C-alpha cells in the first residue's frame, strides 16, 4: 500500500465503514414525535455531507500499527467523526460561517437556537456511543478512551476560546508561539494527536508510544492547519467546501496574517489592521483584495508553507522512532498521510 | 430530620459540599494563558451563582436510601450540577433570556460566541469529572453512571428541541399529552428522574428500583415544571432569579397557556394567539398585562396547580412502594422533598 492513490483509497474505505456505522446505528434515525424527528434529521445533516474522513483513518490505522484490529477501533473512529460534526455545528455559529462542506451551515438552514441544541444532542450521542466500547474492549480500555476524549474536547474548546478571544479583543500583538499554542489546542489535538492516540489506546499501546503520538500529532496538526489557512486563500472553493478568503472576512489570526503584520511597512500595516478589525459584514471586496495583494507581495503563503514543511519534518522524525508492534504497512501509511496532509490541495 | 426546615438545611448542606468539590477541584481555576484563564472564569460563572441545589440533594439522598454512602454519590452529584450549569448557558442563548439567578445571563456578560464555547467546555468537563468515579465505584458502576448521563442529556436536548420548535413554528394545536411529553423530556429527566436514578445506580440498586424512580421522577418533574411556570407569572423576582413573566415574553407553551387557549372565548383567543406569536422584543407591556389578565380571569394558574397536585399524588404513591434497603430517614426526606418541590414559592 504505497503512494497517494492507495492512501486516498484507504481513507475513503475507512470513512465509508465509519459512516455506515454512524448513520446506521450510532445516530438515531427517526421518531414519531415531529419535533424530535426534526432534531434527529438535523443531527444527521453534517454527518451525511462529504467530509474528508482523515481522523477516523488515523485512528484505525494507528490501532493496526500498534497491534490492534480495525474492528477494535471502528466505534472509537466513528465517535471521533461525531465529535468533528458537533463541534463544527457550534464553530460555524461562533464564527458566523456561511458554508460548510459546500452547503449552507446548519444555523443558516435552521434557526440558530435549534442548531445550537442539535450540536449538544450530537455531543451527548458521541459519549453515549463510546460506552459501547466496553463489550469489545473491556471496561478499563473503554475508560482510557473516554479519558482521551475528555482531554481532546478540553484542548479544543480552549483553543477555540483563544482564537475567538483574539478576534473579539482585536489582538494583533501575537507571536508565532501564541499561534502555535492556539493551533495545537484548536486543531492538533482533535485532528491528529487524539485520533492517533485513541487508536493506540484501543490497541493497548505503551505510554511512551502515546507520548510520541502527542508530539507527532501536535507538530503535524499545526502543519495541517497552516496548509488549511493557505488553502482558504488559494484553494478551489468547490473542492475545499468553505467560502474562499472567509478567514480574512472572519478576521482569523493565521500564521500567514501574523507574518504579514510583521513584514508589512507602517502604512500597509495600519491599513491592514483597520481592515482586519472590521466586523465581517463591513469588509468590502476591495478590503479583501487589498489583503490578498499584500499576502502576494510579502510572499506570506510561501513563508507559512516553509514553516509547515519544517513541522512536517519534525513530525516524521518522531514517527520514525516509534517501534510499532503491529502491522508495518499501516505504519507506512501514517507516514504517507503526514506528507499528504501538508501537501494536499483540498 | 422532619419538616421543611430540616429539608432546606439538608439541601443546603449537600449543595455546599458539592460546590466545594466542583469549584475546588472539578473545574479548572486559572491558567497562565490570558484567554484560557478567561474561559475558566466563564465556566465558573454560573456555578458560583446561587442555585437551588435540589438535584445534587436528590442524588445523594437517594443513594443513602438505596444503601450507599454520601461519599459514594458526591462526585456524581457534583457532575449533575455541572450538567445543570452548561445546559443553562446554552438554554439562555437559545431562549434569549436576560437574567439567570438574578444576574445577567452569560451571553449578555460576554460575547455569545464565547459563552456558547464555554458551555461546551463545561459539558466536556462534566464527562471528565464522571470518569473519576472509577476509583471509588469500580469500572462497571462508573459505566452505569455514564450511561444514565447519556440518557439524561439525550432526553433533555429532545425536550428542548420540542419546546423551541413549537415557538418557532407558532404551534398552539397542542394537547396536554404533548405538554407532558415535552416537559418529561425537557425537565423531568434531569431534574428528578436521573438525579434519583444516579444515586440509586451508585448504590447498586435493583432495576425495579430504577424503574420506579423513572416513574416517580417523570411525574414529580412535570409537577415541578408546572409550579415553575406558575412562579414565573406570580413569584417574587428576587427569590426566583429570573425576569418575571419572561415565559410570556418568550412565547413558551406552558400548561397555563395551553389551558388558557382552551378556555378563552374566540375574540380573547385570537388576541392571545397574536400576542404570543410576536417575537420577544415586539411584545409590549400592555400585551403582557392582557395575557396576565386572561390568566386571572380563567383561573389558569389554579387549574395548572390542580394538575400538579395530582401528579404529586401519583409520584408519592410510587415512592411509597419502593422498598429501600438503606437509610430510612433519607427515604422520608425524599417524600418531604416531593411535596416541597410542588408547593415551594421560589
């Protein structure tokens, strides 16, 4: 199993399996009470849209590399997908996002109050689903999985608060270290570190492996986020599924923007700040174009991508040092994935 | 331990114990990162306001009646309090509420996006706290507690969707059975049924006891909600902690309002509907006064209170049939509590 094609096939294969478990039995399907039935429909909305499926792939693949089986990890992998879906519902409300996976966000299809509540309902179903692990994995390992989920949600909500707080308080006095910390919390834990660690926990891996996966996951997660930030400005909207340059509209502190703030001359910098601090709806198309022109002029994307490559290199070094007791081809797939996550175009 | 004074003292005693556990070790206190520190402060905001503390009392008292100890139940009781706090943060956003426990709601003190995220953070901490049960209770009982929490959150979010959906769709074609179902889901589970059942699960009670507590809890929970709806219209705002007649402003379908829709004459009914269907901010003080005058004229509160008394009677019958293996005075306290919950003035 080598090369990007095999990787993409494998991601797709795991994703299909996880989707069928999630939609077939973890999420409720219908109810005789009209309103409850609509709630279930809303809970199933994001999960039925086309997601990337990277996280369940990481969970299942790490489990196999660590000596477990795919079946051991599949329920946990599906629960990670449920996490991704409820947090996106809430993130989209918090960020005022318009599009998700190429369709209107849930709170634009339905009243915000109902969308918020549907996110909570999905959140609770995630924990409920995880309890089903005890039959196959036993009580001890099930509680280990729950503990990792707890850590993962804590980190993610802290990162989300950091990002929202920076926008709210118009903060631009931020260093790369600030960005890396926010990004580790907001993205790395739930995108790479926890999916890998969960697969390892399911397989009964040693603490040293979990620690290595934390390090691998945080580095790769930040690199992944940098690439995501770059794609938001340069990517194909249809493949990418979010509105182009939406991060600028939203005022997000990306590595690209932080670098720009550093390299721009004083007049550029003051116009840039004024634009970035405007509320989303006050930003004009000219504002966005001006920011994009500065991004080009100072090669901010090139700079950010270089940093992403450095992080990838560190992540790969960490990965190489892990002595996997299980399937070797799965360990190799993790390496392919890491490269792919940073070099992808969607 | 008899009479209302003892009951109130006992509720207060348990509440203080639970608060000190929750604020002292379950909720994070501070962080060196400014934004994370603010998140923690927001998570601690509602928990430090003066709540009633009924739910932890029910959990601890049922545990003792079922043969367990207070220490067995205290962590679970504190987690119930955490549930109450995160769901209130989100409910207040969903309902557009202004006051909570006599102070501005969290999303009025801070940006809505940050309040929403703080609710999620508190939600996750609740599950994390529950994992701590395994040391004292063992893995099996810990998973039983988690399973009941899962049921409790599912029911609550379904009930919340029902209520919000009715307002959203301007539905008034509702029967008492509709109201009872919504109320069972939205209020009974997390207010009475699950707190009692959790205490029983912690103590290792038989399934028949859990089933009786479900029945007791759903009846008493609806009676409690009816009394809450009545207090919203008649109660002392300072004791009650919410804005008076806020349910009318919000357009809530209470038993009182449903009865009014049934008993009002055609012209009254059409004006009543028009008022109740207005958005919160469009309702004038005259609108509210008119609704209140109809409530008086048709004795809708008297009617609702009679229904609450009937439910209380059923709940007490169910409670009497339970054969408690544990502390008798705790079983007696549950009975006092049931009466008090329906007859209270706050």
